[in-house]
């Protein structure tokens, strides 16, 4: 973009920013840092990035991978070479075309694509050569594609983008960012501006809601406002589970682990915290419905008299869950259960990295693809691997290895069903729930429906049909 184009763009943005339109204002905590897809850190930055950028692929409302910018793709018989062609006529917000140079630049900046060679075939086509077979490869392209030299030449808070929204204005007061205004590029939709207003803490966000300055906000707390309604969306990119430290002598016996599972009413424990997690590949087209159920037996009791400690981050909602677990195990199994809380800021270093726990109540982030290699393969049992239980099982390892090497989805389903079956048999963990996002919205905002919310950004999946019934 030359100087004249930049001036015209800024003038147009200013006119649009002050023009009357229907707005939706969300209150958020903190300060923005970058909306460039591979630089985002905070939940809000990731949300805004997902709104202003498109990837080669995306997930539909059913959680299936479908093309977005991509038009067609060819995978070599050996599963090593992927040739992806983009749709014609795709442009950036400055009007320039999206080309294969942008794809190659984005790949170079993507940590997930380290070691993948890229080859420009033509202006719309790129060939990717993998060092090894990796069946979830296409899912890596759901992150936004950046314009070439974005990180070097653009303002990370006002980037040239390609999504359903674009950054209209960034309002500052000295060193403090006050609000970010996004323009909805679909002129047929009622709400044209999506505004994120920044506050230093939740108390000020709540005050802003009471004063009518904002129309919605996320919180982990319970509130009641006259003009606001609470809507709970499950965050399915995270599941909370009870992890048994299998290096500990107490948990060598699988029958003991099964007794702990049998004595635990998962639905009662997590009824107000989220939706139940169905095993390690939960609520997915690859979920094996024959496994991962609630094994609770209301009539079961045993006098085990063991003493165990549940380690949990010092977070009110998680402590409540730990207390419910303690109550079941003490009543059903006559055990002595202690709860150890650790400051969340120290939890990673003191507990996760050292594996310093007997029983761990913790949440792990997972991907939409069924690949769970980093979470459960035996090579990941030591830090920085994420196999927190230290689970080792040849059948599970083999299924995970074959699952990420197989392109055919029917064959992948067979491998991942085997993996889920082994986890269900061996009980290295008890899967609890996907947590709710508590989203408070002004009651005059209508059109919000149920949807597959995998990340927090998915709360805006149906934004195009939201509408306002009266002046707020």
C-alpha cells in the first residue's frame, strides 16, 4: 500500500467509525498486543484475529474440516506431499490479491510448520513437502493467512487482513488502548460494528455493564443484572480430568483405579461446571460412543481406607470440584482424601513439570483433530510432554502412531477407536467435563443460538443473525 492509499484508507476508516450504525460492544480485560495470527497470546487477541483473518481451511458448525480460502488440494499416495490451490479472486482489505507468496510467508512464520518445505507452483498454488506423514496436516491451515511481510511492515493492531471483519479503528489514550472497532464487511447483516472496550479489571467491566456501556462480557463469576442474561457456551478445546500418577505405587493396580472411577458420579460432580467429557477424544466425529461413559454405581461401597491427596490449582471452581470428588471417595470407599491447592502462577513449574502429585485435577487444551499423540503417547510422559499420568501401553501407542500416519478417515476411525478402548480399559485418568464460558449479554440482543463452541471465539459463529430488539 503506497502513501496515498494509506491516507485514503485512514480517511475511509474515520468516516466509517463516526457514521451511525448498529453496534455490539463487548467489555474485555487487559490490553491488546497483536492480532497477527501467529503472535496472538490472549483470548481476546485470538478472538479478534479469528474474525479478521481466514485460513485455507476452517471447521464448520458440526466440527468438520472444510475449505475456506482453499479451492482444491491433492495429497500424494505416500502422504508426504500436499498441493493446495486457492480460490480465485480472494483479496486483502487493501484490495490486493491473496497469492501463493502470502501462503509461503505465513508458512515460514508458523511454528507448527517448522521442517515443512514449500514450493511455489503458480500464483495460487503451493506445494508442501513434509518430513514425515502427518494426517492432521490440513488442520494446521485453519489459522489465518497473513499478507507477505506483515510482521515486518504492518501495525500488529491494524493489519491488512482478509476475514469477515476488518479493523476500522484503534482508539488510544496515551499509552492505553481504549477500544478496537471492527467493521462487519457483510452489509446485509444488522450489526455492522463489533467493538471491544478494554478495562483494567473485572470490577470495571461489571460497572460498565451496569451503566449500559457494554452489551456483553465473559466472566467466571456469577452475576445478576436487570438487563443481562447469562448464556453458557461449552469450551470444547479444553477438558478437565482427574489424572492418576502411574509412577506412584498407589496407582499401579488398574483395578484400584477402576474402583475410584466406579465410586465417582461424574455428572453430579460437574453438572454446573460444563458438559461431560466423553473420554480422551470427546464430542468428536471420531468419538467411540462405546467408551468413556459414566461408570458410577450408586450401590457400590467398599472399605479401602487408603489416603490420597488431590492436587489442584487454587481456583474457586476447581476447588469445589475437588471437594465433590473428596466427598464421593470418602463416602463410597472410606478413604482419607486431602486437597492440596497451589497458586496457578506456580502450578506449571511446581506440579506439571515435576509431576509432583498423586491425583491431579487439571484442564488440558486439545485440538479439533482426534490426534492425541502429545497428550497420551508414552514418549510424552516426561516434561515437556503432556502425558501427565505417565501412561504407557503398547496398543495405545500403536493406535496413536497409526492414526497420525493414516489419511483415510475410515481407517483413522479404527485406530482411534482402539486408542479410546485401551484408555477406557486402563483408566489412567477419569474424564470430567468441558468447562462453560459464562457469557453475559444484554437481553435485547437476540438471535443467539446453540452452536458447537470449540474455542471462545466461536461465540460469534452466528453473529450474522444477531439483532437488537430495542435501543440499549
